[in-house]
C-alpha cells in the first residue's frame, strides 16, 4: 500500500467527515437548505453513475482528449494551458437565431461577444427567468442545470471546465453540453408569437434581437406589424433604447431625433450615435447642437466616443457640428468649474484637455479666462493656450475665419 494511497484515504475521510459535520449543522439551522443540498448531492451521484454506465470503456485516470458525436453535433474536451480543461461543441446549421451567454451583471449585456455581427446583436439572457420563459422549457432547463458556464457564438459552444479530477467528470460535462446543443438547435426556429412576446423583455437587447428576427424571417407576419405598434405606443422609459433600435431599422429618423432630445440619457446617447452614423445630416446636426453643449447630454461611453471622433477628425461629426459646438463640448468634458486635480487622470478628460491645449481658439481662451481666477487647473490650461497662440513681439489675438483663432501682426 503506497504512501500516496494512504494520504488520499486520509484526505478523503477528513473531507467527508468535515462535510458531514457541516451538513448536520446546516440541517439543525435550516432544514430546507439541508434537504436541498442533500437532493443536489444525490442528483450528482446519480449523474455520475449514469455517465460511468454510459461510457463503460473509459478509465477514470485517462487524461487524453475526449471526442463525442451526436448526429451533426460534435463535442471535444481537452487539457489546455496550465492544466485547465476546455470544452468545445460545434453546433450545425441551421445555427440558432440567438447568441447565448450569461448576463454577467450587465443590464443589457452581453456585448461584443463573438466578433460576428449577425450573432453579436442576437442573444438571450438566461439569468432572467422572464427571458428564459420565452425560449422553451427544454432549453431553459438544460441551461439552468449546466454545471459550467457555456457561451455560444460563431457556431460553437465553449466552456472552461477546471482542472482534472477524473475523466468521468469531463465526460459528464461534455455529455450535458451535447444535450444543451440539441436543445439550442431546437430553439432556433422561434415562432413569430414568441418573438413578439420577447419585445417586452427587461433586457432591451433581447427585444432588439427578436425584432431583428421578425424583420429578417417573418416580414409578412402580422406580428411584425404588432411589433411596430408596440414601439410606437409604449413610451415607458424601459423601452426607449428598444425604440431607438426599431426606428433605426425602419429608418424613422425623426422619431429617433425625438428620443435624442428626450429625457432618458442612455436612449439619447443611442439615438445620437444612430443619427451620426446613419441619419440625415440636418437631423444629426440638430441632435449634436443640443447634446454636445453639456457634459450630461450623452452617457460616459458616448462622451468618450465623441471626444475621440473630434480628435480624429471624423467627417460626419465635423459636418454636423460647428467649431464652437465642439469647443463647448470639450470644455464641458474638461469641466471648467472643477478644481479637483483627480479629474485630470480620467482618460477622456485628459484627451479633451490636450486637444484644447493644441487647438483651442478664441472661444476656448475666452471661456477659460472667465474661470481662471477660481481654478488653478483652468488657469494652467488657459496659460497653455495663450502660450501656443503667442502674446508678445507685437502679435495680438484675432478671430479668424470659421471661428478659428489666428495670430495677427499689426505691422
């Protein structure tokens, strides 16, 4: 009898005894919790026995890669970097109409999942029971019962399964993943009725995915008409971002402008981005001339994008805004009323500051000068603008064409 074998027995016995004591204490404090834990362990044992019976030729200590096939579905499990096992299941055509992954705490997540646009904008949020209810009992049950975190995209399901314990553990995970893949394929043919119901999902991107599917696969259905009735009549704040998405698909630019000028910041930001990217220039200009006058017109993500677009000279943004509007916006991001030095370490504030120092003209210098006596950071930026423009040698500051600031030599 080897020393390792004896140590394993001692460890197993110690772990089991400690677990038993913890379960006993739990049963005294919370009988229902103890019963649920007992049922979970019994289900795990039953699953383990089923897998061992289903794959009788496998050895528990075998660490070689695993490959399974079930019709057109293929599954693989293998040991990757640092001993962590990976699971990959290939889902055949037709691919499901939703990309599936967990919510991860984001209200409208996931975002930028697969790199494939047609799938990135389609997903179901499986952490929300109301969203689950719309996608079929079998798929919902399989997802909730999964022992690992499966992600779907680009026609594959992937998961990280942890380090090697025994081969049957990975066989069980992969086998359950194959069940989930089958259910996922079954759920790919969503009915128009179910897609219409999904519009009211609390995660607005689920509703957007449902609307996309109606537009692309059910153009003659009455549900598509009901979907647009829903968008026009449901003015609740929770549907504003969905309305932006729907009106973009319908190219209803004036409806989007109405949302851009409305009270809901996230929806305003979506509408601004849509108008700048796709809308008529005159409507994009109306939105920009309002939303770029203050720091609070757009959310943080779109503020950063707008600053970057100004710095990089994005032609659509430049065409939709005047020099003064852009400078007002950058000054709002810089925040002339703030004295806190910590604000300057924020990347978007730092970018706005540097751009103003390099390009700020008459309006910028005038605004900075108004606040310079109350803020050292404003005074410092004003000094940088003035030094760049020049103030000696007979040179004076003068307004140039198109709002630019030029140096004028009276001689």
